[in-house]
């Protein structure tokens, strides 16, 4: 069997574009994958097309060989970024294809299921109101009523800083902003109760002093983890944060750590409690499984990052099904209405759990007409970044 073609689509999502792809073979088998990242989705789309051309003529069943060949070939342009997103999408599609050839779900190819109901935590549940305690509390109660017992949010509301609209703060917060972040977090905790996991996102947009100060203030609200208190560039800075933080505050990092090589120094220094690799960035399901195994050796849990499209959600769940040290998987609580239209079987979520089936591969195929009805946004607009 040989790969004969790879098609790529850019589809509009709730926050940004999804990059979806499909691998075709000379025996009629196909596999679907996702390479989503942002901003810069046109770069990812172009990388996916280029990487797709590089695998024409190869045997799709040789998934590890293809992963290693692509990683080594493209390492010259950097072992991260758009090229790794493309590799991630191809790896996902090849695993899906192999599952369909062998007529088994992907989780069987990854070692077999420990679980087939995947505990989720809700993100993007706070889109219907303002950045204030009352609106957050009201929406958090809705999350709880839908059966979710975990949720995440960024009480610091740093969206503007990410795109350079205001660089004057030096990643600091005014006293008013600090108090608002505390009040919002406290309101959410009271709204959902103490038995719900509450994850705090910072987007690595706080300076060192502010990150420490706010972690100490929020610790009394029984936060489950403090996410990305520093960016992935400097492991020593993360070490310094860990040394200064209350030992009861768990640190979660990994959404911007590519491959096992990127996460290794974090694990070796014992400076995080949970890793959150993103399956469309880190190297795909094959590499996420390897990263999870590394983390297990350090008694660190896995909580896949997943603010992406439906294939990312399903592929992450297949890995999560097989991982002994799995904790929770991210899930977009509010999403575009066509999320389940671009795949031929809807994602099943009950009581905050994603239910995996025994259908072969990822269990779905892409619906071209639905994808083409919702093409990706190619020019930035308010609230949406390509």
C-alpha cells in the first residue's frame, strides 16, 4: 500500500481556524488528522500541504518510520512550530488509517484502553458575559449543571496583551486588576463548590513577581493547578517559580513544549505536577503517548491541551484512554455549531465525559461539504486571529 495524495482544509473554529487533512492510498484506505495551531494558521496550512507532498509514495502502515523521517528532515527549519504541527496532523491521520485497515480503534494501536470514558474539563465556557464575578459565577453554574466537574479560565484577562495593544504594563497587574482576578476566581469557586477541579490559566502573561503574588492569593481558593506561570523558553525561570511557590500549588505546563525532547528538562528538574501537551503541536498521538510515558516515570500526570477542532478532541481522547497517569482532557464547552457537522459521527459527551466507541481508527471521517461551507478566516478581525 502506498500514499497517493494528501488534502488539507482550513476551517473556521470558535476561536481560530482548524487545519484538517486527509491521507489517501492506492488501495482506497484513507485517514484523517488535524494540525491546528494559532496564530498563523495559513503557515500551518502551507506546512501541512508541504509535509503531505513529502510522504507521497510511502507505506502508510510504517507510522513510526514516517514520523522519524519527517522529524529528522524538517529539523533543519526547527524542531517545533508549523513543521511539527504538520507532522502531528500526518501522524494522526496515519494512525487513523492504520486503525481502519486493521479494523480496530486507535486506542488499541496505542496499547489498549484503560478507560473508554474520558474525564473532561471545560474551557471557553465564559463567553456569554463580561469579565466580572457575577457573570463568571452564573456561567460556571451552567458548566456544573451540564455534569462537568472540572473547569479552567484565565481570571487575568490578558487577551489584549497577546497582540500588542498594550505593552506598557510590563506583564504586571494594577491593584484593581489583581482584586478583580481574585474576586472572579472566588465567585467561580463558590458557584461550583469545593468538589470541582478549578484550573487557573495565566498564558505566561504575568511577570515573575506578579505570577508569584497571584498564585499565593489564589491558593486559598483550592485551585487545581496554576498554568504556565512562565513561558517555555527558560526552564531555569520555571524552576525559580517552583522554588518560590507554596508547595501546595500544582504547576501545569506543556502546551508550547514540542515533543519528548522539549518536555524532558522540565521533567528532569521535577518542576511541574501535570504536563499538558497539545496533540496538534507536540508531534501527534504517537508522540503524546511517548511524552505521557516519560511523565509517568517522574510520577507526573497527563492532561491534554485541546482548544482545537473535533479530530484533535477525539485523537487526544484515544491517547488518554491508554495512559495510566491520565488526569483530565480539555474540552471546548462553547463551540461553533458545525463542530459535529464536519465529521460523520458526532462527538458523544455525557456528564462531563467523552465516550469513545469501538469504531475503527478515530471513529470518524471528514465531511468535505461541511468543511467547505465554513472556510477558514484569512484576514484578522475583531475577536478572531488567524
